[in-house]
C-alpha cells in the first residue's frame, strides 16, 4: 500500500503513520511471530523515514501497548486484572485514546520522522 501511495505523497505531500505494538520494540514470550511482524513494521518505519526525509514526508509508527479491544476478549477477569496491575497507568488504553494519539501525530511538526512512539501507559 505504501508503494502505491508514495508517488501521490511526493506530489501532494502528506505523511505515513504506521500502527505497531510495544512487542515489536521489546519482544514478548509466547508472541514471537507477532513480535517479529511488529518489529518489521518498526524497522520499515525507520528505514522509509530516511528514504522520504529529503522529500519532507514524515514516517512514524505508534507502538500500542494493551488496548481494550476484542483481541483481548479471551482474557478472564483474573487475567485482565493481572495485566492491568502490570500497567503503571492502571488500565488498558481505549480505542478512542489510540485514535486520538494517531490524530495528534497526524498534526505533529513534520520534522518528527523515523520515530516509533510507545503508547502504553508506561507499561514497557
């Protein structure tokens, strides 16, 4: 998708925001393939940012921590409480908060590029 968008971005401007995970930054036991793919997103973000920086097209990623979505629906109340106890903020992020952070990044100064920004309530 990025390859298809780059010609448009070179002409019209814009930015690229990828969504990643803190497991792509730190890795997670029992989540090796997920960690691998998110780590790939992070490396791609940093490399593409260097490639597009001369054209002033920022490329960043938001590395999400635990978000209260259906993906975590398998958790029992006890599992959920244990995870939330590990998060210094005391709870999972909401999807709305993640969307608000992506919106904020979409308006960040263009000099912010090549960054993988953790959004995890100080969890990792």
